[in-house]
C-alpha cells in the first residue's frame, strides 16, 4: 500500500506550527508529536528532516535549526533565537495585502468563511504596517470568464466569447472550441478552434470581455496548430526593450535576424509598422510588400496635409 504524504499547503502550515510547539514541549517523543498533529510517524520524521534544513538567512550551520530527533525524542537547542517572531517590513506587508486581495477575488462569494478570514488577516496586516487605506489588486482575467473557460475545457463543450482583437482593433463575437490554457511570460492564452475563422487561434484571456458555454458538436480538424502559423524573419536595427517585448525576443542584438511565427497576417503588419525604424521585415515577401504599401500610404497622407 502506498504511503500517504500531506498536500504541500497542509504540510507548510504544519511546519510553521511545529517550531513553536516543539519549543514549548522539549523532549517530546516522535510518536506523541505525530498524535498531536494527526500524521503518521513516517510523515513526522519527514517534516522534522525538512525543518532540520531550515533556519535564518545565512543558512550556515550557525543559522540552521539545531534540531535533534535521532533518539526518538525531539528537541530544538537554538529555540530562543527562533522563538522571536520575524518583523514584516512595509514592502513585504504591501505584497502580502495585494496577494490576499487577489486571492479574495478568486474565491466564490459562497465561501463567506474564507472571505472573512482573508478580511481579518488583511486588517491585521494593515494595522501592523500602519497602512492608512486599503489596497486592492484587480485580477487581469475576470473570475466569471475564467470559470466558464475552465468548465468548457473540462466538459469539452463550445464557448461563445466576445473578444477585443488588438490586431484589427475590433470587438467580435466568436464561437470556439477551447483546447487548453497556455502560460507564456506571465500572460495567459486560450488555445482553441475558432468556428468563426474556421481555423485554430490563440486568444489572450484578458482581452475576452465575456464567455458563455454553448452546445457545439466536437468537429475540430486534426490539423496541427503549428502548421497554421505564418513564419516570418525580422532584422534587428535598434534592439530596444519595446521590440524585445513585442516580438518576445529577450536577447536582441543589432544587425541580427530572428525567426518567429504568428497566426495573423495583420499582427505581423501592425507590429512591423509600430516598430518604426527599429526593425525590418525580411520575409515573407508578400507581407513585406504589404507593409511597404501601408507605410507609403501613411506618408502620402502627411504630404497631402
């Protein structure tokens, strides 16, 4: 029979409680300690081994916990130092408050017990760091949209979304079949088959304005998503941060080329034009010609004015 070990969050909470408990119960047996925390002796030894490798900043033998449990009885020899609670700086308190606010926004309104605990902890932290007013962090993706997307993926049903496309600068209503959520450089994208475009697409989740589950038969072509991308090559002239972020190329150097791909011809055109003289599109030739015509059209308008 496989051994049962604690979930990470449950174990973390127990480890935080173990130190002050052992500090006030020096010499307690592992068996008795396991009973107090309602875990097996094997789990308790694993927890104590983890604590034995923890300590104060510096993490040399002088700062690590001087924990002894080989005899079957547990003691902490440097308990007076560890018993002093660590103070929270203002910056750390602000980070915790923003994290709690994000956590609160992701919890269903039905869980009043969790919301009340978060509010109580936030109030205590605000008082501790002397913050005069409450902080609020807004999640980039609406909670209702996230729930609808996740439910659609799990149940393999269709989804109707209202989407703001920055490539065309327009808002459209689309019927899609969600496949998976992809995390890319702290941004979330929904990979899906779009029945409106009759093709595979990736939708940036924070641009989805609404989402509603609909009944659609699963008729998604087996064509690989990657085969639908348009490959292009760009020459770097001025390696600015804006260019690196736009094309997702963190290590840009002048007079070098990089290859990439996009689902949208319009995105390639608009990105090249928005980059000005910092880059030059090398291929594909048809998009290169299109970009040149669009740029000339803009110049002609300036001359006409």
